[in-house]
């Protein structure tokens, strides 16, 4: 299991670029059947611009369930859990509407 310190990615670039960098890490893990440990220590927020170019792009390629199964979060706050959960739920409803 590979660990990623998300704050290191978020602090290094503008949010869309950081999201794309995180997307490439996620995609590699999913493609190799690995689980990614995401350390949220020091992460103040996850703007939608970041989530669109990371989580959104992965979900459009692999689906929501594949994304969920490929990640384990460490040092995550309740607010962050709720924010990520809402993003995944909203994405599912918009792009995978119920039949």
C-alpha cells in the first residue's frame, strides 16, 4: 500500500494542477489493483477545483465504487469525510441517475 501525503500535493501547485497530479497517482494505484493510503494531515480544505480534476476524473473513467475501494484515509476530520462523501454522492446522482 502506497501512502500519499495530500497536503504536499495541494501546497505545491494551483488546485486544478494538484488535482491532476493526484489523479495520476490514483489512476496508477487503481490500474495496479492497489489501495492508496491518503494522509490528510495538515489539509485545510479540498476545493471543488481539486476534486473535479482528481476524484471526478477517476470516477468518469473507473466509476464511483472503484474509487471508493482504492482509497483509505488517515488523519481525516469529520468535515473532510462529509465533504468528500457529498462530492461522491452528488457525482453519482448526476452522472449515474437511478433508472
